[in-house]
């Protein structure tokens, strides 16, 4: 089948914000017209900080939240229109791994049961066969099947995350949404889980949407990168090109802010002023302009919203003056 | 020059459900005036327990062994009475925690909390205390300090709260600031700001900084010296330059290799095999030996002490004494 | 000894007494033994707690009273918790209109004083049976439980493991039964344990007023009523029943507290 496996167009999600009894509720634009595609076998990294909307995008794709506008096509199927049995069938093709390895497992359910549950829900296997498949899944993610009887609190963070992965794989999906799958883990465990994810991708031919805020981690996993800021994508392109020469000043800042384990790295760090603004009151014009370190920033930035435009073949950026960071 | 803080043989145990956890075992370290020491390690290594013990903030169930010594500015903190300890805390040694939301009182305004800190240690009136508070807030880079004084923690963003926390810690001019994972809960661009702030403050105020972190990049950016912990013990100490250039201990080397880096190759980093053992059952001999690629039979039999590995360097590894590693 | 253990012991003892009453009681509770000689006799070997004004053995009446009062309380609480949990689950999970409707009903229910309703209904009822008392007390007591359950369900709904279950395609009934209910059970159990003590008190009050358990069936409440008129002459009648009530309420309180300690902090 040609064409991308996942195609998202104009995805928009608003949350009402209560402003007290006397004022009309405001609309928090968590996701604002996001479009992206993921080809089969690729890993698209969706990068951003808190308030960027990346988690909301994931929730909309998984139909945990209903978007206000936009289209989501998975393998040609309109995901947003699915209901009932069709929706349940879709869930066998696209699954999710969550960020919090503890919170995403039912504390009162043994982890073996948690991994077996999707098999039961979808009628894929029962009884002994279900148990066999659970054992196989445990082995596949590098867990000793003896742990099936354990409760989540008896396992380490890395082990719980493996359980989460096994659970997502139980239904045999083609596509995994990974929501910050290693952010809560220690460095040495992170490396193990990332290696596992790469291995699984090859072995099962999986496609990933990898959501993260840690660019160093993203670099190891991503074929393409999309950077989000305040609900919009501000830059997108092949990972190696974006890392070698980011075109959007926010991406420059993100890259330079990542701490590098090398005291000699003479890094001219861009330190942004202020905090990521709340999506409730976005400034007019370019949402990034108040903090933007671009040397060629002008008044146009304050007034005109830059659209996501192709600046080089295969790369887009939402900046009036998109270019690689000067002086590097 | 006598060090400002000297910890000798600190050993801390906790009773837990299935035995006794040896959280810190004979930890010794020293910080000079004006120096920044990074205490680096993953979960379960004992670094947070060590930090909490310095201000005697450990939970009731913790047992500090009688031979432990924490000598700060000449006095052994472990033997101080409650009133003397209170005078040290906040005024001469202060601490900043990971989660600014939970360490700030949500029902008191920032101004009140800061002023109370001053009033607890110095004979000043509320007005003077608030003036000091406003100065501190400006010093930590908060815009419009007078307004922030009146605000409550939930009205501030994560980065601002952490700055307020830092202001509160520094308001009485302590000589040592302990920062326990101060940036872990923050976005990466905000993290960069806070680290810059800490670096500039310690310069301006001439204070020492003990930074607890699991992120090697963070340590590399700010520390003069680094101490790496594993299994409740210090396994390596060195100057920042020396450690990152050529780590002496295999665990440090493993961590450096496993850490995802922006400036390295774009493929998954090699993981340290195995997992951290539980604190109730550290392995015999060297605690790291079951996971160490260079271990030989001596490592499983005899626990190595911290061996001198060069000028201002030490490593808890038999390779220091015997670089050929048993392969004679 | 932990609170939980103490609570379990006390409640266990009470339940045992209630179950074994027919074996432990020396006399049938309604038997008027000797209207001439044994009226209002003080405690003695033959009658450890004396007799009441109708020459009925008080000890036996108290034991059977335990049976009656505890049975009513336990059944009523079961009914309350059952209905309350169902309503709470429905309102909390469904949200929207269903939630609003159910919760406004609950608000109305909570606004009406339970005792008042019980008084009116029972006073007008012709032949009050134990079943009727259980029904009244149970059906007036579920409102609070439903609020607690609803709050727990709403907070559980947003937990990641519930979202994970939705993403896996689990149908709502399965999410409620396997993911939400086990994790909201704790506060419900605590409320139930404490609730038993409360119902014992209410039932005692109603029986005392004469509209609860009908004579000659003993209930601690109506024993107090019997003893009230002769309080100075035969204090042991009212006092023994009063103490029994106090001990029971205390026992369930301790059990409730013990359960709360045991269930809450350890299992997040």
C-alpha cells in the first residue's frame, strides 16, 4: 500500500478554561491545526516541552480525547469516524505505551493478567493458549516469565515499562504511539528500553510515533522529527538534517539547552527568557516571538503568524526567517 | 584549608518489609568553600538519602550509625541539639528540592514564606523581611518581584516556583546550598535557565553547592568535582574534567556510554547489562561486579575500598591496584 | 496490637455472640418467667444481669438483642453500600446528564433528615417487621456512599491505567469491574464498617421510641425504653443495653479506623 501509514491533517483540540462566574470561559488551544504523516516502518519523533500539545495529539490519535477538528487517516481508514466494533478492531492495529510506568499499570492487577487482558478483550486467545502467548510476550520484552505473578509495585521502573510494552504488543499492532516511554527511567535502564524498542521495531516491522522532550533520546530513535510549540508544529524534517542544522529558533534553543556530558563542550548556550507561555493567552503573531533569540527578528514577527512552509526539500519550518542557527 | 563540609563514614539503614536496607554505606566526601560538588547516581544509589541526612531530614525509621560524622564549619551536625540544628538549617546550610510545588506551602503567599524564613533566623520586622524577600526574588531573576511576593505557588509556573524556592533557600546567605535534582521536573529550556542561575549565584554569593543529580550532562555543566555513587557507596571521585575525559570506574564508564548524547552517533547507546540490586541484598565483594564487563574472581570475593587513582582521584575498583584485571 | 487487629477481635466477638445467642442464652428472651417473684430482680447468679419489669431474663434479652441489632445493622449497611456503589459507579463513570440527574437525587436525599423519614414511615406502618426496618435504614443511608464512590471513580477515571484499558479496547463494564471497582473499594469498606456503628445507634433510637423493633423481640433500644421508667429502682436494665450499644459502636469505629490505616497508604 502506498502512501503514509498515518496521515493527520489540521488536528485541533480546545479545552474550555473556567475564568470564574462572571467571565466567559476561555478556550485553551492545546492543539492547533497539526498535520503530520508517518510512513510505514518509520519513527516520527514529536518533540516539545510542557504546553506544546504533543501529549494531546497522542490522546486524540488514540481516541482518548475527541478532537474538535481535523482528519486522522490510518491505513486509509478515517479513524475519527470509527465507533463500536470498528473502533475496537482499529485498536488492534494501533496501540500506546505510556509515560509513567507505575501509573499506567493497575496496582491491584498482577502484571501477567495485565498483559493477558488485551487477548481476552479481543477474543484472541483464552485459557492455556492465552497464558502461552503471555509467556512469549514476556520473553520478547526481556522479562522472566516468572514475573507474571508479580504486582507492579514489586517491579522496578524498567521492568514495569517492559510490561507496558508487552501489553501494547499483545494484540499485534502495526503502529505504536510511545508517549515519553523512557522519561521516567534511569539512564542505564533508558538505554536498555530504547534498545528493546529498536529491536522490536525491526523484528515486528513496527512504525512508531515517539513523543519526547529529551532531544538526546530522540536522536537515537527518530527517522523524522517534528517540533511543537504552543499547539503548533514549528519545524519538521528528517532527523539527521534537523539535528545538523535546525531551521527554527525554538529548535535552536531546544538543542542548545540539552546538557551534554562533556565539561569542555564550549557551547554557546541559548538561554531563553521567561517560561513557555500558557496556551490560554497566546500572543498575536508568531507565538514564539516574545522569547525568540533570532538575530533577524523584526516587527513582522509580532504581527504576522508564520505558517509552516517548506524551506528546503522535505523540510518545513514556521518562521519568517527560517535558517540554520548563525555562528555555529 | 579545612573543608566547609566533611562527611565521614556516613552509614544509614532503614528497616523495610523484607529486611534492612543499607541505603548509605561508609560515605565520605568533602566540599571546600566556594566549590561545587556533583553527587551523581541512579535511583537506589543512596544519593538522596545522603543529602537528606546532612540536614537531618531523614524519616523517623532511618538509623544513622554511630561512627558517622557530618562536620560542617567545625561542628558535627549529628550531635547538635534541636535548637542548634535549627539555627544551621536555612541560615548556614540550605536545601532546594526537586518538586517546587510540594516543597512550597500552597496556602501561603511567596512573600510570607520568604519573610518567615528571614524572621526565623534574624531579628527583623516583617517589613524589612519583605524587602529582603523582594531583593532575593530579583536576584533569582523573577520579573516584578513585588507582585510575586503577593502571589501563591500555584499562580507561578514550574520554573518560577523553582526560582522562588532557590530564593527562599538563599535568603539568609547560607554557605552551602544542597540542590537535590533541582531541574529534573522542569522543561529542558527552563532547566538551562535554572542551571545558569545557580552557577551565577554561587559566583556572586561565594557559596558552595552540592548538586545531586542523575544527569551527567547537568553535572558536567556546573561541577568542579564529581562523586559517583552506586550501591550506597561512593565509587569514584575526580575533578569534573578528569572524570569525563577518562572515567576510572567501570560503572562511571558504563553510565557515560549509556547516556544519550546530542554530540554522539545517532544510534542507540550501549546499555549496562543487568539491574541495580535491592538495597537489602547488595552483592558480596564489589557491588557492581555482577554487571561489570571487566570483573574477575577477586571482585566477587573482596570488596574494594576507595583506592587512590591519581591526584584528587579515587576509585572503588580493583583495577586501580591491578590494571591487568587478573589476566596475568 | 494494631487497631485493625483489635477491631477485628471486638467485632468478631460481637458477631460470635450474636450467632451463638440461642446457645448462650439461659432463657428464651420473651419468656416472662415469674411475674410474681422475678420482676425487676437485681443481678444474681441465676440472672447475671437481673430481670426486667416483665420478669424476663435480661442477659438473654441482651444476647438476642445483639443478634437483632447487628443483623439489622449489617443488612442495612449492605443495602446502602450496594445501592450507593451502583449509583456512584454509574454517575462517576458516565458523567454528563446521568451524573447530574443522579447527583441531584442524592443531594435531595441528603437534605432530608434520615431519622425524620424513618420516624414517619415506621410510625405509619402497621406491622413493622425487621425487614421493613432494614429496608428503611438501608434505603435512607446510601446517599453518602454514592458520593464517595463517585468521587473515587472520577479520580480513578483519569488515572493512566484506566486510560490504558480504554486504549486497549476494554468495554466500559470491564473497566468498571476490573480496573475501577477494586481501586475504589478501600474507602467504601471503611465507610461501611463505620456505618454499621451508626446504624446500630439509629436503630436503637427508633426502637427506644417504640417504632423500631416491636416488642417482645428484644433490641437494645427497646430494652433501654423498658428500663427507662425504672431507671432509679433497676438501673441495670437500661445501663446494660446502653453499654452494649457503646461497646458495639466503639468496636466498629476501631475496625473502621484500622481498615482505613491498613488499606489506604500501602496500596496506592
